């Protein structure tokens, strides 16, 4: 009986670790989603303006609207791919956590 209890404790520790990982992934995903919103906002602003500027280091330089749109669109695509990858990781971790949780509950019943 003590052996089962030890196994359950280890699984519960695993569950806690997985939950921490999920929380970290959610925080990352939120950061990327915020960057996507900023990028979309910048892209919509570029549609209404004739002059475009971008910041490089500590200076602001004039750039073509076309090149900035291209750059921002590329950045947005990359961010969306990262969000999808994080969502996939999150989904896998949630499934793993669910499986471990079932094992723990089964172990407690015996």
C-alpha cells in the first residue's frame, strides 16, 4: 500500500510540473497574441498613411510603406505559427495531465 502511495505522490508531482509548464505556455501565447495585435494595428495604420517610418535601434528612419507592410506581414505570419505551435504543445500537455490524473484516481481507488 505504501508503494502505491509513493507512486501516486510522484504522479501528483508530475501533474504539478505539467500545470506549471501549461501556465508558462499560456503566458508565452498571450505575449505573442499581443504582438500580433500590435502588428495588425500597424498594418492597418499603413493603409491610411503616405509616409512610413520604422525604428532601428535608437533612431527613426523613413521607409517605404510597401517594405514595411511586407516586413510586418512576415512578422505576423511567424507569430501566428508560434501561437499554433504553443497551442499544440498546450494541448499535448493537457492530454498528458488528464491521463496522469486518471491514473492517480485509479490508484487511489485500489
